[in-house]
C-alpha cells in the first residue's frame, strides 16, 4: 500500500467527520420535524391533538388558520368552532417544520347523544329547517301564541336570533334536539354552538330574564333553579354542543294504590349530574351508529324533524307476553302549507299475528262529503288483547270479571264482531245556519254514523234487550226486514240503531237522504293518498275544508231570509278563518313487513294565518 502523506490523511479524516456531523452542526432547524399526519376531516367542536408526546420534544409555534391566536408547546389540543378548511402550520424558530390541512365538518347531532338514549326528537341541521317549522307553527296558532311559546323556550329563541343575524353563537349547520336516558328521570336538550362560553352566557341570561336563578358550579357548568321551585337544572357544554338537563320534578311522586312496574334496568333518578356524566363519557359515534337506528332510518322518508325510540325494557306483568315492539322512528317534513309524517314501527314478530280484518262495508257505500271519518280494521281477538290482555292472563280475567259484574259478557260480544268498525261525521249546514239565525248562537248540527261488522247478531241483541229493559231511556223497538230497529231521542236529536245479521249501524242526527252516495273510502284515499281506509288499516281523518264548502254551498235555507243567511255565513266564515286555519288532517296505521307503517298529514287553509290559535 502506497504511503499517504500525514497531511492528506488528516484532511480525509476531517472530511469524513464533517460529513457525519455536518447536518447537525450547520443548522439544527433542519432536524426538527413535526409529523402532523395526513390531511383529514375532523368534527367541529371536537378537540384535535397534534404534535409529539415524547419527553423533551421541541417547543413549537402553532398557526391554526382559524383566526385564533398562535399557541406554543410540543403538542397542541384544539377544537375548531366552525366548519371550513384550515391549514395548520407547526413552526420552529420561525421555520415551517410541519403542515396539515384539516377539513372541519359539522358534528352530527346523534354523535352528541349517548348510545343508551331511548328516545330522541331532533332537527339534524338548523338552517332551512328551524325557520320553516316556526313559520308553519305561527301560521297554525297565530303570531301571539307562537311568540308566547318561544318565550318559554330560550334555546329556540336564541337559535332564531342567530339565524336571523346570519352569525352568532349557534352553529346553523348542526342540530337541535331532546333526548331521554334510562338512568335519568328527565329530559336533556342539546344545541350545536360555535362559541360554547358565549352560548352558555346567552342562555343563562334568557333563563334569568324568565325569573330563574342561575349560578356557576365552579367546574364549567351552570346550575339553574326554576322560578317555580322545581328541581334544579344543569347547563353545560361538551364538544361543540350545549346541553340543558331538565329533571322531572314529579318523577318521584306516585299515586297511592297505583302499582309500580318492575323495570329490567336500574331505576332512573333526577340527578342532573347523571345526565352530564353520560354525555361526558360518550365516546365514538354515540347513537348515530346504533344498529336499530340504522335499520329504522332506512325505512322512513327524509324530513325536517325526526323521532326515534327504542323499546322500553320493562318487565311484563306475570302471565303477560313481552311486547314484540323493538322500536319506532318517524320523520316530519314541513312545507309551506302542509306537513307530512312518515313512520315505521319495528316488531320482532308479525303484529296482530299478521291478520287483518276487512275494510268497512259502510265506507264502500255511504253519503259522500263527511267532515270526519275513522276506521278500525283489526281482528276481534287481537283487539281484545290490546284492550283486555292475552287470553288466560290475570289482566284479562280481571277485566272480564269486572264486565260481568255489570251484566256484560265481553267474550261473547267480541266473538260477535267481525273486526271492522267505521265512523262518519257529517255537517248539517242548513240546520246550523237556521239555528244560528233564529237563536243567535252557534249550535252543533250534523249526523254521526257508526257501523260495525258482525258475525252474529244474537249476542248484540241480547245485550241491548237486557240493558234497555227497565232503563229510564224512552225508546221503541221495531222488527224490520233482516233485524231489529231501536229508536229514541237524545238531547233533541233522533237516534236509531239497526242490528242485522251482518252489521250494526247507529245513526245519530238528521237523515242523510238527499246527499249523493258513493265509495267514501275510495274518495278519501284519492284525497289523502296511499291506502288509507283500506282493509287492515286504522285510519282517522278530519276535513274542515269540507265544512267550509258545505257552508258556502247554502244559497238558500227554508225559513231564513236571504240577507240574514248571507250575514250569518259571512260571520261564521270569518270566525273559522280567524280561529281555525286547518284545512284537513289524517293519520293512517297499517301492517307492513317487519312491523307497521304510520302515515299522516296536516294541511293548512290556503293563505291561512292563525289568529288567536286553538284553545
């Protein structure tokens, strides 16, 4: 090996040494690196952790990009108040050592509700939902009643104020709701906010202005003593939501002699700290990924407001079967002049054993134009289970014994029913207007028609004959083709009951002769949509629009001068427009695969603006 001069060997060694330590000796800044992870989405109000937990990690300066002051430290914990895209920078001695882009999205309300909540009523987002709902409510009850209701709901008032200003402490992209916990005897309200402390102060001021006493608890919450001396409430914030735990003041009061049901879970208490603890301990998705909720959510339509409830885990009375109901969910969609309800009830086994009674024969052929209608189409024994309890159960035995003590045989009567019952109500506009003009006061005038299908007339006739014999009620009985007719007068109105081999029909009020006849059930389905008033459906309808049409149709009434008739019509219509903005409403319940379907709707009169509201 050739000899290398010592000066050259020293220079080479120095170069190797400089190469090894050069990066450290020439600038420490390049050695500091802050691993902030990949760009990602996070939820508003939920703290994000960035930086290092290692002992001796360098202190960094954090630029958050959301307008808040920069922070110092090896590690950062920060909650972004509002949705948006933020670029977070980590700096060391003024030089960038890390950067990450965080897309902040609204925190869904159900992720802020504990998974064990049994019932939740909520509005997913405020913008576009709250204004629509409040406007409809105001049109229904009138501005004065609406204002009074909002005055008693400080959270709602604060929401509307923030939405009107397009800024404030409320997060319009998050929601508002109420929920019940099995461990807390009361209700918890929650609201998405952008500035938790400011939101608490705003609600505290509203509560104080209503006469309540509000005081800090020392741990970030506020204790609220109601003006009516009820149980104290608790106001607190957690991860971007403001909560108000409201205990049920009457929860511990029990009526003397009332049996107490035995729950399969621990009894609820009114301690507001129990509610706060459930929220504080909430981890992960909360109620949003509950299997039952996900199942039911897929079965209901989109809406502005939702209701979810899981089955109450209560022990059934001895001998009574456990309810097959697993849970229920419904959505309410609000439009300018109507709201629609779509709900689904999940069941572990077919309701009513999957059986359905026929549709009412009365609805197939009756006078058209009722102002109210109802149909019950349930197999008699299933109806008996709902009313009296299961056969052989202690509840059923007690009810039957009580009926028999009054001379009634419910078992025989139930066996005589076919399972279809219908009620139709008609408005007698000529009679009403004539009475109004002559007596100077409004008096109800109309006809009620009730019809029940029978498998046997004998039990019904025996029941009537036994109880009418010796009664103070004056009546007469006629044998007519196909059965018996019972006639009497009640409060000046004629009443007749026809009992035949297949039907029992009660007519109370004036005769319906002269009215056009037809398939009332089909007419109602065409008006309401869906399959309401069909076989196996439990349906209910009220139609004030028909009542107004009946009033308008009276161009002359015998015995009433034309000018007085017009004056009476104008006065009645003015009263209806002021106090009754409703046009129609209906509800329909029917069996479906996996449970039952609930449909409903409410429509306002066109151009309606409620006055004093309904009282």
